[in-house]
C-alpha cells in the first residue's frame, strides 16, 4: 500500500513490513490485504495505491483510490470523521476496493476475485 507515492506497508509471505513509523501511520494490514487506519485524521487524505503480485513476483494488478477526510463533527462527546471514498476502476477483472469509515477508524479493503 502507498499513500501519495509513499510506501506505507506491505504483506509478503504473511510477514508485514512497515516503511513508515508504525505509530505515526496508525495503520495495519490484514492477511487478506485490507488496510486499516485507526483514529482517522484529515492528514490521512490522499491517493492510496495497492499492488497485487502473483506468487512468482509478477505484477497481477494495480488499483488507485482517493480517500478524503472531509470534516470533523461531534456526536455525544465523541469526535467522528466524515470520510469520502471514490474508486477509479474499470469493469474488468481488477481488484475491488472498498472502504468503511466508523468511529475514527477506516478500513480500505482490496479484493481480487477469480
């Protein structure tokens, strides 16, 4: 996963490699490739890119999405963020990106179906 062309992290052979400070990133990756950002902030906005590789190391797919944290609002003494998520994909067998933003945590998920 990259944000604005900066490597964040990767998972390879079930091992996670962080390219940024883990605490500053507030992100983690799950075995299925889902990227999760905790305590979402406006600074988390940007262009996110995911690369999917085959086992032989060849690039299988690449997908880009813009993630925009629009504003902060209060609800019952909790800060919450409104998140906008847009994908730029074509109707071909590509990764499917989805996002869920809830309670200051966002999960970006990349699925490859075959």
